C-alpha cells in the first residue's frame, strides 16, 4: 500500500498498541476504520461523550491507498485547526505527520473539560 501524500510505500508498525501503516518518508499514518477510535481510546474511552467525528466534510486532494478513490477531508470533532481525511468507502483515515499526537491531545482536553463540567454542575447543585 502506498502513501496517499508522497506515494512512498507504507510500512506496518505498532503505535499505542495499534497496528498502523506509516510512511517512512513523510511520517503520515494510515489507520484502518476502527483504529482511529482505538487511538482515541488510549486517552478517552467514553465514545458517547466524544461528540460528532466529522465536521465540514469536503473533497480531499488525496486518494484512498486501498481503493484509490478520492478521500473526504473534514474538521476533526469540530476542532477547525485539525483536518483529517477519510475514505468514504469505509477503508480508513489518513493522518499527516504529527496529527496522531494532536488527536491524543484533543482527547485529553475533552476528558479534562468533561470532568471540570461535571464538578461545576455538582457544586452548583449543592449550592442550590
């Protein structure tokens, strides 16, 4: 399988307990469809609290490395500063170099925000 960004051959490696395909040239990462959720679960497992995954979908310049059809770019979980790509045929997700770390940071922030919200609501309920 070749990299959708630079066309280099992807190599299989383990990242955070997940078998992923990484480009040794550009350091991008291919995640099969369920693997993005597995990556997020390293930090935050409550799927029902993660929110909507795909915001503002648009045609990507990249082709799926599996089916070679155009992928769809999207704003990851409404964070407009993180654009990911997915195959509309359900094959998986492309993350450019470093975007996997950003996904983990955003899941960490989501977890912290929800804990802070729950604590504030409990304090307010006690006040009332």
